[in-house]
C-alpha cells in the first residue's frame, strides 16, 4: 500500500469516527468519490468500532502481571533462602509453594513453605512472632515440627518445617492394603496428635489426607498444624476474595461452620477427622455431589446428611460390616452442629478403642446428650454440652485430689483439667460463644476469658482446691500471654482457695510475683519473693516442690535487685538459681538461658568483664548447637559482641555483632527493635575504634528504627542519642553534639530517677562535649555529679564509673588543674 | 543477578547506536530487574491491584542505568526505549510461556466460572505484536503511539510530548490503530 493511500484511509476513517453513525454514509459517499475499494476498506474498519472500544485499553503489563508473578515466585534448585538450600519443589497449595530444602547449618532436610504475595510482611511477621512460640512448642511424635520462619531477601515470608518422607494417609491405606483394624489404629494415632494440639490450644483448621502423611515405619505425621490460623488475619483483612476462592477450591474436608464462614474451634477439627475416617473406611467422600462447583459442595456440607458409611461400597474386603458402631461413630463426628459432635478428638479416639475392644460406644448415647443440651438451651441457661461433661468429670478430679498425691493420679488430674480447657475451647454454639465482630478470629485470650467466665459460674463449694487449681492454670496462661492484670486477679483467686504455705500456694506466689513485677510494682513483688524464698528452699529440700520454682523465684528476685541497682546481691541469687537448673529438659534449657543471660548482665554491671564474656561464650556455643536459626541465637551473639566491645576486643566484637545482624535481618526483617539495638552496639564499637563515619551510619539506622517503632520512652533511645552525640563531638561537630546530648539528658530526666546510672551517664557525655568546647565551668558540675552517682551505685572499678573518672581527668587536664587531674587519675584501674 | 549499572548503561548506548545484537544481551538483565520489581510492586500493592508500568520502567531504568554517563537527548528517547523494551519483554515472555500455560489457564477459568470474569478478554500478545509490525509498515507513527500507550503505559499527553504532535492527533491515531489491529486480529482468528 502506498503511504499516501494509507494516510488517506486513516484520515477518512478518523473523520468518519468523529461523525454520528447515521451521517457517516453521506460523508463517505462524498469523500470516496465512487472509489468502491477505498469505501469497502473504510467500512470494514469502521465495523470494528464496538469491538475495538475496550480493546488494548489496559496496558499490556497488566495482562501478564499475574503470570509474571507466578513465575517469579518459583525457586530453583541450589537457590538459598536464608540458610536453606532449595532442593526441589514438592508441592503447591493455596498459600504458596512447598520446597524440599537443606538446612545448611544443621545439615538436615526440611520442608520450606513460601507464603505467596498478599500477606503484608510487617503485619504478618508481627502475628507470626506471637504464634510461632506456641506452634514451635508442639512437640509430639505424630506432629511435624515447626522449626521457625523468616523473611526471604525479597520480602517473602516462609516457614521451615520438619520434612516428612511419607505417603498420604489415604494412598497409604489403599496401597498397603491395611486391614480395618490397622486403619482404625492408625487413625487413633492421628486423633491423639490432634488432641495433643488442642490441649495446647492450637486448632489445625485444615485437616485432610494431604496433610496427614504416613512414614515408611507406618507412623502418621500431621503437617501444617496451626498454619491456616496463622495466615487468617491477613487473609481476612487483605485478600478476602482470593482466599475465599482458595478455600472454595478444596472444601471437601471443611466443616459446616467453616464453609459458612463462622467461627472455627476444636470441633471443626473433629469434623474434618470424621471426613478423613469416612474416607479411610469407604474410599469415598461423605456426600454425593453432582457438580464440583464450590457452591454445590458448600450446600452439601452445610445441609445434606451424609450417607451411612455402611451403605457405601466398602474400601476393605476383609472388614466386618461397618453397620452399627462405626456408622454411629463416623456420623457423630460429622454432625452439622459442633456441640453435637464428639467433645474432643480424644473422645473420638476413645470411642474407636471401645469399638475395637467390643465395649459399648459413646456414639449410641448421643440422643440423650443432645436432648439434654436442647433442654438447657430451652431453659436459656448459658451452658454447653462441654460444661455438662466438665461437671461429670469433676467428681473424678475431686476424688483424685482427696485420695492421694501419687504421680499417676496427679497426671490424671492434669489431664482432666486440660480436658476442661479444651472442652471450653470446643464449645462453639454461635449463639452463646464469644461472638466477635466479623472477620475477627478467636484469640487465646478469648478462650481464656471464656474459660474464666465459665469457671466463675460453677459451684465448687465442695472442692475449692479444684477451683483454685483451675484458676492457677488460667493465671499461668494469662501470664504467659502477657495479660498481667488478669493473670494477677486469677492467681489471687487461686491463692484464696489454696491451703496457706502449701506447695501449691507457694507455686502460685512465684507466678504472682512475676505478674506484679510485670506491672511495674517492683517493691511489692520483691517483698513477696523475700517472703517465699525461705519456704521454697525448705520445701525444695523436703522435695515438695521441684527446683524450677525456687530457681524462678531466685531469678525474678535477682532481676528486681539488679533493677534496684544492687548487682552484687543479684549475682548471688542468680548463681544459686543457675546451679538449681542443671538438668537438660527442654523447659529448663530456656529458663537456664534467661538466668545465665541475666547473670552475665550483673557481672558486667560490676566490671567483671572476663567472666561475663566467658559465660556468654557458653551460651552462644550452646545455642549455635541447638538453635542456630533463631532470633534468640542472634540475641546471644549480640550480647557477646557488646561485652567484647567493653573488653576492647573490637575485631571479635564486630564479627559477633555482624553475624547477629544478618540473622536478625533474615528472621525479623529490617525494622525490628532488636536489629536497632544491634546496630547501636555496632555504632558504639566503631566509635570506640574511632571509625566515625561508619559509626555515624550505624547510629542513624538505629535511630530510624527506634523512631519508627517506639520513641523516646524506649530505654535505649537516649543511649543511642548519647552515642550519636559523642560521635558528633569526636567529628568536631560540637554544636550538633551538644544539641543531641541535651536531648538525651532531657529524655533521661523525664523517664528515670536522677540518681539512675543511665541518667548519670547521659550527663557525663554532655559534660565531655562541653569540655571539648572549653566550657569548663559548665562541664565540671555535670561531670562531678555523674562521677559520684556512678561511684555510689556501681563502685569505683565499674567500667561506667571508670569512664566518668576518665572524663574528669580530661577536664582537669584541659583546664590546667594538674593536681585534680592526678587525684582522679589514681582511681583509674588501667591508665 | 549481580549486574552493575555500567553493563546496562553500556549496552543501552550501543543499542541506541543501532547495534541490534546488544538487545539479546540486554533483555535478560532488564527482564530480571523488571520481574523483580514487578513482584515487589504486586506484593505491596496487591490489595488495590494497581500496577503502574511507567513507574515500574522508570524505577528499573533508574536502578540499572547510570544516568550521568548517558545523555539522553530528551525525555522522548527514554520513554521510547522503555516502551520498546516493555514490548519485547512482554511479547517474548508470552511467546515462550503461552503454550506451556494454556492448560493451567483453562483450568483456572473453570474454577472461576462462578465468579465474574474480567470484562475484557485477554489479549493474545504474540498475535498483536506481529499485527503491530504489519501496521507499522503503513503507519509508522501510529504504531509508535500503540507501543507507547499499550506497552509503555503512557498517557495521551505524555505521548504527545514524546512524538511532538498534538494530543488530539495522538487520540485520533490511537482510535484508528485500534480499529486496524482489532480487524487484523479477528481476521487472524477466523
């Protein structure tokens, strides 16, 4: 085509487009002058008008964005995510991909689960940290461990889990032709694992054959415990629709309350277990659904009654009829109403055991329980089926308590109490449960509040010890979750119901002291510990309380003494505590590291640097072995780095600090306060080495993190300002230095008592700056006051006092008062 | 992944001088960077699902090119280059992945059928690209408008600055090009 002709066509089409369609024919008649071919061409283009309206209006990029994203998410073998080397992709789910990876630090295989875009990193992480502790605490032979999690360099959050080499439970049963009895026994192990998690207040929420693997040894392992919940707040807030869609894609194992978007509970897990059991027995799903469309499946789950397993084609040939017990058991687990199902996974498992042993099963008695609970509902009494069960259990508990203190009975009691908690958690009638506003999840606090409410309503006049015990458990739980005021209330109630000076009462007081101190009432807490420690020592010797309680009491009193400024007394208490916790159980390991960490700080306070470094090295070495991929390890490294700085071993200090920095950035992201603290300590070390530019850079990063997360009330904020001021001063930027240091002093004065050593240090730094500016008259009172405060509280040999002394020497030298300079120089330990 | 700005800058300069071999070496670098940025963007802005290709290209450019040693004659040149890059990247990507992904896409459509499908049917980028090539033979400037708007994500006003024509001309060009390309693609499909 000639360009002239092309231009003519374009021109005429454009002009025709500017006219209303009815006028176009007339316009073209005139314009084409009988050129039929030209006119055909133009009309053919104009015919596209409607179709072309929306055509390519959206930029090309958006068409492929999703695909690019999908593809960008895939990792390749050999790629490193943190310390984990990708081996291969082993699965893809709604949340993201799962990779087999090698932990290069511990040389073991792990499963690494990447969380797809859409879960905002910062918020996700905050939530993750809260729950991680609980999930990582699930140690059960049939539950795959959650080792931890982190943030990849591109911002993608990930979990690291125990890698299970195994087959899906349904495939395993099909391929290995497991007998009915074997299937039921395998399934009971699954129930036991679920029950264990429920006792730890963790709901799975996504139980299905794909999440239940059987190892070559025939042991079932549950994957992804609690992960679904971990992600939920993000999903409801951000990507509601996407996730709804994801949830719809495999709803077969979801409970009615789940597909209706209602609150989930342990009963939802019981339901999912029922579906899994149904499938293991029949090889089929409970509902015959014509279509596979999400809304059809949802309707079936929410409304249709499942067929009796015995009416379906059996999955196993050698099985006796499923009629009777097994039908009843499966259907009881699959009830639409959560409160009509088994009260717990343990109960479901127990019923299967009874069936296997030919005993009558609970499932038959269902109608009675149901009628009873309906009666209660009619009478508008707010109790649940779980409460009924609880009341029946009471007799057993009381008898146990009265009879004796034998170990196995104590264990039975503990189990009964745990049962109460998990039953309370199980209690999910939407009309009476803790109803939160839409899109909110039930937190552990909600569950505890509910249990507490219910406990207050029960009548325990015959057995106050049981109520005390339950109150004490609730108090401990609140305490561990950081709800100190409610914890205190519950612990005081527990104390009222316990015999004075009994071992139980002493244990409660240990926690009570913690709750009190955590609310800032240090003197009151200290008084309490001073009272109970002699009794604890006596009872520990007579073996009535175990060493942990005494150790924790000593630790807490030690912390309080140190806060009071008496590090020497704190040291003695902590040494005694450390000696008590010598066994290697997991629980005492974490207590030990806290005790040792605190002891190290008291050693530092007193200038016993060498011993502090030595103790801290032990801690680092231990953690490097046991948990190198944790923020705690980073914390220990940071501590060691800071002590080495004090000692003047700068190269080693910097190595430890930067190793910790890397761990923090990987696990905690770039905004965490711990990272801020680490950078501050690096700045301090660099300042001492006179590497001022680098120090300046680090301290600016520190202050940025502090400002973003907290502000002046954070204890180390003023410390960071002090370091920044000293760096400025050393750089010769004395005006800026003075300004920053005056800020630091002001913040200390606003937040701490004048005689606190931190306040004294800030005034000393300002004094140093004024000395540099030759404003000796202003510097002298500040430096003298800083010196005497520090000397009084820390002793003359303390490194902080030494710095203050050094500053005085420098002042007197600068203003030419040699005698004074000499007097203070004589107090320096190493000139 | 470690590419210094120097590499890219040098390659861009050569490319600009007409050395077409360079683009083969340049593409993967810029592509990687764009992909990375795209991922970050999507992660951050998933909620409202806004993605600004211009911003993306601009950011990639700033990161990869040492602007001090490259003296772009004007803004126009930069956007021209960016849009061309985007076109190459996106079309290449579509070409290599279409076949493999088709099965997955169909499945996705079935799963989503209970929900609203996007009002606009997906564009077959490879076909569009070759149609645009044909179009450019008769209408070089108009095809540039398409490149800048569809691939580069530019607004009419920006395009008018780049091509030194009025905004009205840009819109007329655009409307005509859409008719032409739309017809070319529907003929193709028959």
